[in-house]
């Protein structure tokens, strides 16, 4: 990346940045629930497969 391509994003205020489609900032509980659900699913999978 050159300085010319980085300049427009470096000078943009934080409120004007493009979002990537992730959860909103006020949904921390949703991230926690989905994270722990993933942990439980992976633990169930590992238990059924018999790895560890």
C-alpha cells in the first residue's frame, strides 16, 4: 500500500469508517452467547470424536 492509498482512510473520522457486517457495538451479550455456544459445540465434537 502506498501513502496515496492510505491517506483517505487515515484522515477519515472514526464515525465515517465502513462497517464490515459484524455485530453492532451494543450487542456484547450476543457475542458472549455465540462464543460460549461455539465452545460447547467444539467440546461436544471433540468428546464424540475421541481426540484428547
